[in-house]
């Protein structure tokens, strides 16, 4: 694709003679310019173990690995350049970019965006991890969580499912069977390589292979890809497992409509973007299957999410009990989920635009990229993260632009 002509200034705010759609597109193109300039490479939120200087000091003990990873992640200044951590291309980031390209193609008709999408999808096919039952992807860095250690290039169902949705977007847009084949292949990985736990007519799909790790957004993301793929492949076993997986998470919904991150005692928090992931997944199941059994669960969760996680000016809170830190993925996923629910909540695009305007004002760098986190008015972590920030924002802004431009056409 040829380099896009970029505006000199980006601002999602009212301006003389410029529509909201045009303002969003201006910010989107400026972000794309930053991505091109940096060859689609950036840091990752959890790449702290990639430091050749400090990694030996962990002595490969889980606690010390956690200290290093979380220390790099949470420190308000980007330590990665002095710690020897290099920028990289992210598979999950490329999946989000592919979805954004497809949305921009739909909104503009510009085939250069479609070419970009094809390039990203073909690159992802080349990055599929070997040794599993189907197409899957994972981190390009070692990762230590609260419950497991994950070496680089080990697949996670979160990565695989979110990337799989990009292939389904392309298939639904173009009807090209190669894109559906990759989604089916990913479902085979989910179906055959991941542990499951049965409970109360529900089934939890593990976050990773080789260990039963139960996390609600991971479980439901797997279900969403299975259900959406089953709509096109006709594979009844995919839809059956998707229904049981969503039933598991439905069983764990709190009385107020929320979900904890996971059922384990040390996973008992409620945050913005993981809740949004779960909501998206229930809606993907509903849209793909026509089965409305989870509608009340989904809408009570949506009502909790919308009521709890946003201030009047569009500020997206991180946790249900506190606003800080202000995190870029809370911004991007909020915009994306609000646009996804526009058919069920006509007011959601207005809130999505308020979130985008708040994000532009408070999280955007003059160079076009978005900051990782804001801890206060003056304390900002300006690290340019890829999948966590730039790719998710690119995808979300594309969805918002598509919605606003369609609205302009119909008025």
C-alpha cells in the first residue's frame, strides 16, 4: 500500500466545518503514520523479562520474574531502552490492525486498506506456531502471571481468538475461503489442545495448553470464535462447546451484573476492558447463533459496565471501585465495545465519541501515538505499546469512524 497522505494535526474535537467522522479519521491517519514510521514495531506491556541485563538476576524464580516483569510494566518512565528490551512486531497487534484496515476499507472504499489487511493476514499465517492441532499464536516474549509461567511462542487462547476474529471479518467481507479455513484451524486448536473443566452444565476452556488456567475473558473469547466460525462452517461441536463455555461464565456472574477476572481467590477484581471482552463474546454468540438464552446475562452485564466504568466526560475508569490508572486499553476497548452494541443501545456511539475525545485530549502524543497510562494530571507513562495501545486504538477508531461516516451518509 502506498503511504497515506497524513494531516498535519490530529484532534477529535468539534471544529469549524469538520464533522466528527472527519476528526476521527484525522487522528486515525496520524496514528497510521506513526505506525509506518516505526515499521509497526513497539514495546509490549509485559515484555520486562526480555531484558538481557536484569533477567539473570531473577534466578528463574517465579517471584523474582514477577517483580521484574511488573516493575518494568508499572514504572512511570519507560525503562526498556536502558534495559536492552527491543521493540517488536506483535501478532496480537497485527490482528487488531488487520481488523482496523478492513473497517477502513468498508468505510472509505479505498482498496489500499484492503491490501494492508491482506498483508497483515498473510503475515499472521506465516507466524502460526508449529506443533499444535491448528492455527494459534502467542507472546513473542516470556511471561510470568500470577498463576503460570509462559515461555515465548506458547499459544494463548486470548491471542488465538482475537486474531481468529480478524480472519472471520475478512471472510465475511470477501467470502474468500482461505480466511475461513484459518479460523476453522484455530477452532481445531481450541477444541483439541486446551484443557477444559466441567461445572454446572458449563465448561471452562483453559487460557493456555498443558495447564488448567481459568479466566473468564479467555474462556468467553474461545467461545466467541467457536460460535462465529460455526455459523459459517456448520460444525455443531463448535457451537455446542461455545454454548457450554458461555454457560460457565454466566454461572459466575455476580448479582450486580459484573464478573471477576477469574474464579480463583487471587483473581478477584473487576476491570473495564476485560468486562468489555466478556460482553463482546456473549454478543458474538447471540449474533452468530440466533440463540438468545444469554440475553439477560449479557444486558445486565452491559448495564453494569456502562454505569460503572465511565465518568460524564467519557473518562474510562480502570476498576469498578476506582478510576486510576487511566489505561489506553480501557479507552480503546470501550470505544470498540460501545460501537459493537450500537444495535442494542442507540446511545452507545455518543459515549464512544466522548471516550475518543477524552482519549485524544489526555492520552495522545503530538507524534500521533497514544500513551500507555496516566497516573495523575502530571505523571504519565508515555511508553508506546503496540497491541495494548496503538493497534487496539487503531482498530477502535476505525470502528468509530465507520459508524460516524455511515451516520453522516444517512443524514
